[in-house]
C-alpha cells in the first residue's frame, strides 16, 4: 500500500505546523523545537520519505539516550528514549501501510519499552493466552501503569485509541488519571497494533482474558474498573459498556462512532476529512484487513450497535463526548445514543473530531466521581 497525502508537500507542512502549535495529534508530548525542525526539512509524504525522515530524528534521540544510560544519567536517558519513541511513532503514522512505516512502528514499540524500564512509576507489560480462531493471534498484550505513591488497590481505567493512536500513545493521556490515584491499563483496539483480532461484530471478546486477569490481581481494585476509548476506540468502550456492563463501573466514548458513522453515506462524506493528514480510508480499512475505501465500506456497517441490538440493552454509567463539528465520526451518533437503552451523560464540545477545550479534564473529573 503506498497511498500518501492528497495535499501538496507545502500544504502538508502547514497542516503539521498548525497541529504542532496546538499540540494536536499526532504531536502529543514531542519536543516542540525538534519536531518543528523536522517539519521544515520534510522531503515528502510518500511512505518511505516520511518514515525515514521521522525515524532519523528518533535515532538521534536514541543515540543520546544510550549515552545518558552509559553515564548513569537516568533522567536524561528517560527523556531521550521518550522522544525517540515519539519520533518513531510519527514515522509509522497513521498506520503501517508500507514496510518503511512498519519498521518505524517496530522501533516505536522498542523505544517505548525502554521508557517503561526507566519510568518513575512502575509499568508492567503483560501477555495473556487468547482463545484464537483461524487467522487470529493467540496472545493479548497490554501494559499497566500504577499511580505514584503507595496507593493501595487503585481503581483501573482501561484505555485504548483509534486507527492511528494506539496503546503506547494513550500512555501520556493517562497521566492525569494516574495523578488522581488510578492505575491505567493500555491495550490496542481490534484491528490495530498488537491486537490479536481484526474488527468484527464480536471482537470485544479480546477483553475477556483482560477482565479475568484483573480479577486475579490483589494489588488492583477489580471492583472499580472503567473503559475509556479515544476516537474510533470510543466505539469499543461504548460496546463494552453494554456487553460487559457487570464488569465495568463506568465507560467513556470519546469521539467514537455508534451507527450513523458506519453508513455508506457518512463514509463518502468523511473520506477526505480535512482534519486528517493522509491515508484516512486505508487506515480505516486496515482494521478489517483491507486497504481501500471500498474494502472499508463493505465491512463497516456490521459494526452498527443499533443494528446489532446492543444500543437498546442496559449499560453501565456511560459518558459520551465529542466535537460538534466532527468530520471523521458523525457527532449525530451521540444524540442517537441518547434515544436508546439506559440514560447516559453527554457533553458536546466546540470544534471538530474529539472536540476542543477542557475535554480531557471533563472526562477525568467524570471518571473520578464514579471510581473514587
């Protein structure tokens, strides 16, 4: 797959400048000045040029991290491994649709592993056997980060992202929750990263062994567990709120589709959303194992929670948030959800996909009220 941005290189660079200035995805906790320099020297947006350019920055930080480790400077090593990971993530953005981007993804996972070892609070990587079907992986992988201090049996917030933000990227977004005394569990949604399954009508079963594992952990409070899904990942938080309501204290769908988003009419409208830099439809199609707009449209209707009958089932306490002008996922899905099933909490924010303003603070406050 070799799709690139529909923008010219100068247009892509301007898009990147604007997103860096606002700290919007894909710029999460990256070094601003280093990222700005790489934007100005970006040679192209074709997969090889893109991946190699950002990966060169990652390797510079990895070299500094190695030197800091050799001299015994843990803090500098940690910061440089963190930046090496950030740049490698950009190299694979939005998804490993080309071997060069897959290589960048491998480096991102490796560098995040180095961050985990040096992090100030413990980060535990877990692998569990998975009851796989034909063509699926037989392992579920995730990691758990504990809050600082001697918090006894902290509540757990399970977190995952969408088609481009995966479990490593959700780690920084979980910092505010850890500061509130929660443990965060980070996993890839179906069809991305290290998930053992592709997206399907019943792919939520990948969480079954995770819930079982949580119940066996004496140092985590399995009676207070929440699900937080970002972007497309909000869909799976929404579904788990219904299908696994007895195992969840609360759930948050932050920007995910529910029904209207998965209809062909919406997909045609959103296929070239200006809020996305490149490869939106190939990245969407990849969750089903496809690579084109046609591949995705042929499969995505099966995700409709309305057509599945899930939306009319009772749910655990559920918060729905999004930007009112979302061009990627239909914000009208939020209003549709309020007409079905259990009463829900909802908040619409200004702006496009996932909203602008104190969205994260709102989500964290809501979760704190329910988990504390």
